[in-house]
């Protein structure tokens, strides 16, 4: 074994286990490794030591950063870049399929349908790259993977940002000569059309099996290439850039339109002959489908087929026709089942599927149902017998659903290995208790589910799945993770199937790697519902902290809704997220589906549904109608006695409805209940900040301090002024508000009678403002901060700010990068840092990225406010979430021009539209920005929107 191999093995340990070399070329070598924590294959690209220079190392790191930012299924994702033992490397997904090059060498040319699928994904990858200001410059068959269904673009080693100057010698050609566009040889700067030429070459070679000879497209060999596809490729391969498709988007759409209709006439002529030959092939495919063999995959869930009920009795099936459909509705929400109703095509169901056949016998008012549950055609059946009163068919369906689930989860039945059978209760009483809890979980009845899972655990402590589900319920109830619950399932991973084990390991990772790992799991098992829901939940609550837009979470939740249409938690999240995103019709549709699950009766779920309804009303309806909805919600039975009612107005901000936070907050401020008063005033103050009504916001904060004269609350107003001075649209340093605020911060920082943590809150913002105004750091404040407990986020942020103020912006961004992954529990409670910390962090990072021309990165930083990440309930002092949401409008005002700069018009329109909506009634400085946003909407031709 070579010395270099051993050196690399040491550099990768202990996180990765080196397996073997995969490929070598250009500047790097790619190796197969095993991720030790997740027990899954990954790939590592290493800069070849003999090619190391300062420039090559910089380019190598830049390639990793580009790939890490371009998150899309058609672009290989990068998870980590590092330098260790003198080796530069980065970690990315392992792609097990062929490259286009190796496919052609082994199997010859692609079929037209495969080439079209390849083109779809390759051009989508280029589209994403171009939208983010990146030109690949080396599109060739060796850099595109294709597994028969999906293409993935790799190797951005010589990629360049559109706004970046060429750093190397202009006399050096960058790229692979055989696949370079003609203008690259002439030294013309590459742009989107250069990549389109490379994509055209790849697709031509895929169809023909030979490389395109650079010539006039008309002079090429287009035999056996469908004429419409040939026309599209000829445009892409024009010698002059001006003659090519103007963008990868236009190229992709044109290729898509070639479709299959030119072959319909030929297909008609061949149909008769094909019937005979095709029958044999069809029979083989059917057999492969039935046996779940390639190209069909075993589902990640148990598939249930409910057949129509047969009825026997004097009055036949009168009134019983809908029993089968009702049973489907009852079963469809369970997380581990896929349910098909009587209208489904059952003749192609896999042999592993479970078929439910039922006979209903009627005698007078009595019903007796005998149901046979059989796996495939030869499996041993299980039989369920239920008796009920014909006047209450709903009770019959409930009993049937309960019996079906109990039978399916019986450990004696040979079911799909994806089910965590070994993690279920071992006693019959435990199974019954677990089933009751599962139904409540599916219907999003959180308070009842919490009690039911606790009861199931007390009956049978071997139910490892109970503890995991219970942890999920407690998260939704706003409680921090309970170590006692985790201790009952995490040490018993071997009780769960491999996909569950991968899921649990992923959930234990830091935020960024956690999201990447969850995405990999959903790709590996694309119908594994628990992984999809966890991915969607993480993206929604915490994804924006690391630059993942709320729209990504919505897409993932929509996938969960497709897999489990009646899963209540998905419907709740979709209602919430779509409301915040401004999609009124889609949010209302999800709300109606949620309401169809039934009326809850536990206090938490009643209050949560009331919040969803009020959030929707304040986001989309006028003030009178919204207030009517709010009054109705507060009058709902049990809401006034809900222990965490005080959190309500604070959460309305997460619907992007600060107007509701102000209305409900001021209502609570008039309550005799001190807890409601406190939280109501906090909600109203920060809601007014979001609306640009700073004069009123300051008044509310003074009211808060008058009623609750506490040191921590006393800093909220001065810290707001400091943050506005740093980032607000109109905050002169000599204003009377800032002068009063700075005096309060100095007094707190220098006080000897208040806790050190409170003094640090004042000191760090004073240091930042002093730097902003050109004053030196105060040694006294530095001494105060030296006592900050680990992980010392404030100290690390101030160190990054010092680097930025000395022109070292890239270092500042690198130094502060891990701070973005700190979640609310790490910044609140006993480890409280400062509610303004996260806002200041992301605003500073956006400024630094903007300064060095990284507009895309800056725009990603300014998504942080979309998070829904809090610690416990928002009932007491302000948390990081309160401040994040309050500064969301300022973030959008700053983000919109960045989006214009990188040609993301629709997103810019959305941001300007929100600014115009939220600041239209603000103080003069903010109202002027709303007017400017309205003018930009007109100039961009944005039209109307939410």
C-alpha cells in the first residue's frame, strides 16, 4: 500500500474510512470512503500533491464551495472541505452509476428517451449553476453521471462566477480541448452559452456514440437522430455564441418539447407486429413488478390494497357501499403504510403487498365482517372478525382499522423488512396501547398523543418505537429533547431496520450535516416517509439558519402529503408554511384537509388549530375579518385555560403576519394576567418593528419596562437601537434615541450589581457600534467578554468582525460559519447569549459577503429570518426568534437588490412586494422604502402577488 494512501487514510480518520481509489484526472483524485458515523459510502476528492500551488489550492477550495452552494439533485452535493496533514480534500456524495463516458464505452449510444432524460438533468444542473452566477466551463461526458434515470453534473474545478475576474494567465486555456467551445480557443470569456455548447456536445455523443466534430451544425452527421432533437442540438452547437440557445432554461425546454409525438405514426405502423413480440416482454416486466425485481424497487412502506366489500344478507349491501372507502381513509395516515382503495389497479400489485378482502354479513340490525389479510397470492391469511350495530357503521370502520393495524404489526407475520417490528411492544396490552397512540399521532392530536405514548411506555417498556414517536410529539409540544426518552431508543438501534438506523444517526448530527444526511436518506429510500417528514421539519424550523429557503421545506412537506395524504402533522406544517410564504389558496386547501381529520379535544391541539386559523386570517384577510377570527379562536372551548396561551401573539409573527402579533399582543397587554401582559407587550413591540413603526415599538417597550422593571428587559430597548444603528435603513448615530440607548448600555456594562451575562449583553453591542463609528475597542469590555462560557459565540463573532474590519472578509466568514448552526436551545435558557445575537450574526455575514462580491451568499444569509426555531414556549423574555422575525422586513429590503444583481427576478419581486406590504404604514423613513419597493415592482414588471 502506497505511502500517500496511508497519509490520506490518516488525514481522513476518524470520521471516514478510506476504501479505494475511484478515478484520477485533472487536478484531483477521487477515493471511495465510508462515513463512519452514518455507515454509508461517500466520495473524497483530493488535490494531487504534485500539482499543489497557492493558486491550485485556492481553486480546489473554491470548487468545493461552489458545489456546496449549488444544492440541487442534479449537482453532486459537497458536505465538507478541509486541509489536514498537508492534503486538501473535500467530501461529497458517492455516485455509484456510470459516467456518460463509461456508459458509451461499455454499452454504446443512448436511446432517445435516455438521452432526453440525460439532457433534462444536465441542463437543469447548468440552469441552477447559471442562476447562481456560476459557469462550469468543462461540460463533458466524463463529468456527467447517469444511472438510467437521473443525471448528475460533477467537477466544477475550473468553474468561474459570472462576476469574477479571471485570476490565471489569460494565455492558459481552461477546460478539456476536445470539448471546448470555439470561442474558448480565441480567449473569449466563457458565459452561459459556452456551457450550452458543451451540453450539446455531450448529448450529441450520447445519441451517436462519437464525439462531435466542431464544424457548422448543418454539416454534421445527424442520421438516426430524430429531426426535432437534431434541430435543438444544432442550435446548441452553433459556431457563434449568438446563434445558440440564450440560456440552459431555453435549451432544456426546447429539448423537452421534442417529446415523442413524431414517432406516433411510426408506432401505429409497428403496433400489430409489436403486439406479438411485446407480449413476451410485457409478461417479463409484469413478473418483475410482481416480484419487486429490477427495474422495480421494493417500497419503503407496507402496501395495502383494500378490495370492495362483498355483502351477504336479506337487504344486501344497502347503506354499506362506502365501507371500503371509509376504511381506506382510516388507514391512509399511518406513517409506515401505503394504502390503495377499491378503485386502484390491483392486477400489477407486488407479491409483497397485503390484500384485504372482506365479507359483510347482515342480519337485522347486526353486522358481522370477516376480513382476510393475505400477503401476495400464496401467503398464509390472517382473519379478522368484527361484530357491530348496522346503525353505527363508523364504529365498525374504527374497529376494522384497529384490527387491521394490529394484525399487520403482529410480529409473527412475514412483512416488509422496512417495518421496525423488533422495536414494537412485546405484549398484547402494549400493542393495543401503542396503536391507540399512533392513531392520535396521525391525526395530530398532540396532547392526547403525549399521554397515550406515555401510557404505552408504562405498559411495555420494550416499545422502542413508542419512545421515538413520543420524542417527536414532545418536540411539537415545544419541549426540549427529553434525555430519558432518547435513552430508551437510541442505544437500541439494532432493533430498527437499516433505514431507521440511518435516520436516527442523521438526527444526531449538527444542523448542516444533518440536513445533508437526511437528503441522502430520502434519495436512497425515496418513499421512506419518516425520513421525508424529518427532512421537511428540519428544513422548516432550522433550514433558513444555514441558507435553506422556506420553499424547500414546503416542497418536502408536499412530498410527505403525497406519501401520506391524511397525516395531520404534515397538513399543519403546510398550512403554516404556505401562509408565511403568501400562498393563500394552497394554505387554505391544506387547512381544509386538516379540518377533515376531525375536531380535537385536547387543549394543546385546540389552541394550535386556533393559532393556524388566526395566522391565516391576519396574513390574508382585512383587519375586521381577522379580528373576528381571532375573537372566535380565543372563545373556543379550552383555549383560555391553555397553559401556554401567552405564546400565541409571538407565534403569529411566524406567519409573516406582524399585524396579528400587534393586535393580539395589545389585547393581551390589557389582560389582568401578568404572564399574558408580558408576552403580549413583547409581541406587540417586535411586531411593530417588523412593520416599520419604530415610534410605537419604543413606546411598547417602555410600557413593558414600566410594568416589569427587570434588568434583562431593560436592555431590550437599548439593544434594539444599537442593532438599528448597525443595520437599519435610517439610523443616524447622533439621534436622541441612540444617545439615550448608549447611555443605558454603558451603565449596564459598567455596573457591579448585575450578573456578568447581562453585562456582556451590553458590552458586545457597544464594542460593535464603537467599531462602526471608528472608535477603538475598550479593554474593560474585552475583559468582561473573556468570561463568556463555551462555546463563546459572542467572542467568536467579535473576532470575525475584527477580521472583516481589517479587510479579511473571507476569513471572517470562515471564522463565523459554525455560529450559523447554533440552534435556539444553545442560545437561550440557562445558556442564554443574547436575543439579538442571531440577527446581528447574519446581517454582518451578509454585509461581508456583499463586500467581496458574493451576492448569492449574502442573499442566502438574509434568509435566516424565515426560521421557526425557538426554545420551549415563547411566554417570557424575548428570544432569538422574536428578534429574527422582527428584522425580517429589513432583511428583505437588503436582499431584494442582491437578488436583482444575480438575475433572480421572481425572488426579488417577492421580497419587494413584502417590503411594500409591511412598511406601507410605517414611520416616514420606512414608508419611503415601501414607496421605493413599489417603484421597483413596477420597473421589474412584477405584477400582483401575495
